[in-house]
C-alpha cells in the first residue's frame, strides 16, 4: 500500500489482498484502507454481518467465502438441476466469475486458455461459427454449455454436454456461457497435444451439437442427424482456413468435418467410396483416414526444457 | 485381560497378513492399435485409450478405478452377490445392475447422475456380450457418450464411442474387429 503524503491530487492503492479460491482474505496478505467496500471478484463486503471479509453481498445474493456457498438459492436453479442451488461459481472458481450472484460467466483466466482463446476468436471473427451459436446470445433460458474433458482421457468419454433442450424451446439470451474443463493434452502416454486447428475443430464440432440442441431435430446416437449440419462445420473450417492463411484443401476440410462422426452412414459411404477409388479395403482406408486426421489436429507436445 | 488383548491383537495381525489384495491392470487400446498397443503412433481417438486398475478385496468385492470415473484417483467399490452388482457409496451398498430382473441402479460420476441400462446382447466371436449404457438422470443430453460391452466372466471388454472410436481390452482381444464385426454390433442396436 502506498500512503498518500499530499492531500491531492494523489494516486494510491487503497486495498490489496490475496484470496483463497472462494474468496477468503488470506491472513497477513491483505492490506486495506478504512472505508473501501469492495473485494473478491468486485463484490461488496458485508463486514457487519459476520466480521471482516466473511460475507459479501451482490445484486441477488450473499456469499459466505469460508464455505464457498451462497446463503440463498440460485435465481436460475431450475435450469441447472445438476448443481446445488447454493454452489458458488459452479464450484470452479478458476473458470468462472459470478458478479451478480445470478449467472456465472467465463473468467478472464478461462478466456486466456487455449480453448477460451479459440472460442472467443471464433465467436468474434468467424461469421459461420457466430451463426451456429446465435440462438444462445441473449437467451435467458439456455446457456451454451460445452464440456470437453480430454484432460485425463476420461473414459466416460463425454466430449460435449448440452443443456436442454426440453419443452418449451429456448427463447432468447444473455451472455454466452461456455464451460470447458480441459487442457489441450491428448494423452499422458503419447506425448501429443491438439494443434490450434484441433482445438478449433473440437469447439466448432460441439457448437454444431449446441445448434442442433435448439432446433426441432432430435439427434440420434450415431451422428446421422448431426451429419445434416456438416456443411455448417465445413463453412466454419473454410472461413477459419482463409482467415489464418492455412490453405486447407477441400480434401483436408472433408477429413476434418467427418471427425467424430465415424458411426454415421455418410462417413461409411465416404470411406467406402475412397476405398473403391484407391482399390483398398474399408479397414485400410479407415486407417489412412485416422492417420490423416491425426496429422491435421495433433502436434508433438512441447516439453519445457529443464536443466 | 492383558492376555485377551494380546490374543485379539495377534488375531488382527493374522487377518491383515492373510488378506492380501490382488491387483489387476487392464489396458483399453484403439481397434487400430490392438496389434501394437505400445505404439506411440499418433492416431485419431488415441485420447480415449486408458488403463484401469482393479483391486480385489475378496472373491466378490473389488475396487475399479478409471473405467467409469475417468480418473486414476477416483474408484468405485463393487460387490457381486448372486450375480447382482452393487456399488458402495456413503458406507452403504446401492444397486448397480440386477441381471436377473434387468433393473439398473443410479450412480453418480463425472458431475452427473446416471441410470444404468442393459440395452441388448450381442454374440461376438462365440462369446455373449451385454451392452451397458449410462443415461443422465437430469435434464441434460450428451452429444458424445460411450457404450460398454460386458462379458460376465471378464468385465467390460469393448467400449464404443458414438463418435466412432472403438476401444478393446488388450487381454481379451488380440485381433482387431473387422468392418463386418463392427457393422454387426452397430446393427444389433
């Protein structure tokens, strides 16, 4: 803290604090001038209630940072049935902030991750991607909710989790609220990670699922319905390739756009046709496809050099 | 009294020393990796490969990590009694699956609660496999999920993602599934 020696004008630091993940001021690492009311995530302190730094107030609720829990239920609890209505920032303080006690939004920390950067870049600069998620913008009922859990090669394998749609269909919305829980590491053993194109593919692929979730179409288990929207994915990838001077060929765009749809009838036809042209068996052609796709989206993991 | 204490202590030590745990590891490799599971070749779907650890506490109780939880450090304790599977949570046994009544229980992992379902039965290479799925109980739908194929003698031996990746348990399969076999499994849905 820099004390002001002159009456005015003067610039000084009025408060400085380190916090535990859910907002408790850490002992010996907090200094604050009298009368400054704000703290963790910009919340207003409610010191009269439970003592210094033990309670915060927001537009909608009061938070107890020692518990990491709100004192009253989430105003949006009906659309988050899988979460406790008292939980704070989805129990993920690294990924989210909750400035008003009502709605969690991606934190700057998240937006600075590989997935966050790609998501924000596509959202702002890729018109086709924007079209895919436009129904989530300013939608008060449904959030864009992407959960990509490749960090530890989750064997339950959910790459995307879509909230809704249930009847009635979504109307309109507020902020896009994305949820990525991931690094770009592909596997602990293989020493590969996703290239930026790989991350773009995953984000775009899941965004199309989100688009479908708010359409009248009901997806089947094998991505056959998804395939009806493959053209949208092709457009997103083509636009991304042009914007970033990647010069991806039509063949490569096709390889990318079929990723994750290997159970669909369209993919079966795609591989069968290629196998016929190349005089290969289906299995041989499929293996070539898997390797070609890998070349586009995987890169050797960058290992920090240590002494 | 002192004698009784020593007797019980000796009994306890004896029990501990005789109840040695048996640990097994099972590796799940991509269909295209099954002939060379140790290869470091990059290929689509390799992010799903994993090894699960099963610790037998006795003949009917074991702890399985990673398989359903996706995390080496998170395990589920199972008990098989008269062919019915139970899992332990909060010090109590809950139904996992009852093959006789074809009734599944509810189980939570990866932030969601699921209903365990036995979907159908396939015969693959003269062995009967049961298809097990997990359906989220809450108002959510997965865009990507897995189907588990279960051998009553061996456990989960085959996993198929709806994105098209196929994982085979390496101690059970040593020859990759052919396109015809995959089609047969898919058509049996």
